[in-house]
């Protein structure tokens, strides 16, 4: 180990807990649909509904969660969310063994663990800057998201193996165990963040602070563009991803173990995208690199519906590899942009407001995918939804992103409805520093959704 992992004990604990949590999330992302398909024999629409319920809490509590995170200490929120998720995921195998598991309960678990994930992720995004000095944040993001990509690949492969050997239901024990690890690591962190102090002249009502976050996203052309793109892209992504288990098991004819292995192999695209994004951003500029990664690479999604048994399964790997590489690289670019561009006191509300729209389309996409799969057939639905992935990137093409080489480091006077702090820095300084911010942030969470 080197750098932060060697000299910063609290960061090392956060890194261990987050890596364990990403491994468990990858296991459950495969295990939950497999439980519905192979254990409960759920319909195509029901599997889409299950996926939708995992993301629905972003629509229900995403906005107030951002206010709570800005008002309260983040670590206790993360502890509570991890403990609740651990109990819920452990309860599923117990209920299955007693014969009490049915689709309604599985959906309830998806809703409740999704709500816990909203609190955890929003708090986590705002917690890291309180733990690390500004000079260490790029390295911290790189370490955290790099290990997350590797954990996702290992988790998806392990989930298929667990499902093959012990049954899909028992795979959720692994996720419960990872939340226990995360809980213990968070408890071991010695750093105690100060209670957030309200800024003078800002509204203190819940609705007022929610409105402030929404105004921040809607009033700034850069936040607005990236949020609209994320919402459209996630609609298409979740539309086909919610059908992946049904498609690979029932249409292509793969065993559960093979499904996990195939998903793990495809997820290596996330590591590839993270590996090349730094060099690409330095050569092309952060804005141009975003266009390349969000439009060029995801066009490979059109290979996914062509997947067939045998060697034809590699078409799924190639298509998902491109989608994952583009999404992970784009997430790195967006994360570095937000950290430098957004005023720190508003970071929790920015995360929640943009996530409300970005993640809010995920349940809609899952429902749309399930409905299309039931009405038109799974393969036809896959064609429709995968076509939407590159089409969503046209939002970036017809936006200010296309007109600049580098994404700005600070807001200009005309970028927001309200004057932002600092002046515009889009020329020489932006070109130097924009790529430099990515120097350490070479890897990102392997998830294909836009953040």
C-alpha cells in the first residue's frame, strides 16, 4: 500500500468498508433478479418491477435526503443505513428457508434497502471531503472507485458461482455479511465531523432547502445539461439491464453461473474506461473526452440484442464492455467537475437533486423494459432500450459541452441564475487544471448507471 492507504487510518477503514459494500452490491444485483426468476418463477414484468423498486426511493426521498445530509453529521446516517441493509438482506434467506418468501416480500426488501442506499450514498458523497484534505481528494476518489470497480467484477462473478452451488437466495447472505464489514469499519473511524453550520440568509425549511438544491441544478447550464443527460441515459440503461437476467437465462439459455461470469467479464469495461480517461482528457480536454466516452463507447450497446448461445454470448460481453467503459469514464469526468465547481455547503443538495432526476428515471426504465418485454418479447425490448443508450448522448452533443475543450472549474457570472463564487476559468487555467484533477482519479465504480 502507498499514499493515503498507508498514512491515513480513517481513510483506510472507509476504503475497506466501501470496497466490501460494492462487492456485496454486485452480488445482490445479480442474486435478486435470479431469485425472482429461478426461485419464485416471476414473470418478465415482475422482474422489471423488482428492479424498479430498488431505485424508486430516489424519487420518494431523494430530495429530502439531500437536506438531511447537509443538516446532520454524515457518519451516523451511513451507520444507520448499513445496519438496516444488513438486517434486511439477511432476512431474505431466512424467510426462504421457512417457506415464507414470496414476491411481495422481495419487493418490500428492495424498497427498504433502496431507501437505505439513498441515505448512504448521499451521505457518503458529502462525507469524503470532510475526511480528506483537498489535496488528497483526487487520490482518495481514485482509490475508492478503483477498488469498487474490482469489487464489482469479483462480486458479479462470485454471485453466479454462489447461485450455481448454493442457490440464488443464499447469495444474499454474502451481501448481508459485507454490510457487517462496512458497519464495523465505519465504527472504527476516529474522525468526528463537526455539525454542519447553517449559512446566513439561506432558508431553513425542508421545502425551502429542497428548492435551493433544485434551483442550483436547474439554474446552472452545466449541471442542467449533465443531469438531463443522466436522466435520459439511465432510462435506457435500466430498461435493458432490468431484462438482462430474463434475457440471458430464458432467451439465450445460459445457466445462472454462466450469467454471473458473463456479467463479471463485461464489467471489466469499467476498469478499461477508468484506465484511459486520464490520458484521453489530457489529450482531448475534459469536455471533448466526455463526448467521446458518453457517445462513442456506449454505441456498442447495439451488440447486446444480438447475443446468442455459444460464441454468440461474446456479443453481450462486447456490448456491455463498451457501455461500462463509457459510463465509468463519464462518471469520473463528472465527479471531478462537481467537486471543483459546486460550492461545498451545497454539495449534499446538489448530489440529491441531480440524483433525484438521474436515478428517478431508473425505476421508470425498469418498468418500461418489463412492459415492453411482456408486450413485444424480451429480445425486441432489448433492441428498443439499447438503442436509447447512444441516442441519449445527443443531449450532450447539442449542449454547451460541445462548444468547449474543457469543463469549467468555477461558475461564471452568467452560468447560474444566482452569481456564483469566483470568476470563470475556462481558458489556460482550466485546460491545465481540468486534466490535472483527473491525474489521480483513474478509476471509478464499475456500475453502468450515470451519477
